[in-house]
C-alpha cells in the first residue's frame, strides 16, 4: 500500500472511532465527553488505541511529563 492509501485508511479509522488529535495525543468522544489521552505513537504506527497513564516525572533536561504510554513509553506534557 502507498502513502496516500495509508493516510486514507488512517483517516477512515479516525472517523470510525470518532477520535481527534490534540496536545500530542488522541482523544475519543464518549457521550459528549473527551476520553483519553491515547498514545499518538501507538496509534500512528500500529493503529492501536493505548490509554496513557498519569505520572509526574522530570527528565535529565528538567522537562516535566505528566502522561506515559504503558506500551511504548512515550511521554507527553498536557497542560
């Protein structure tokens, strides 16, 4: 499959699941409420919605993260 077909497939999956990308993560609409965050790395590369877990962590460069993916360990900050 080419890149254009992959993008179309991804867009269709996002519409089917009713998810939107915001603040470096995906969110589902659940009865009018925002549900998430879900890992963008896992969804973008593997089409898997993996719920991120809350953390409070600083790295060596003093960046603060408040969510981590339990699968791929991607960390994000959502303010």
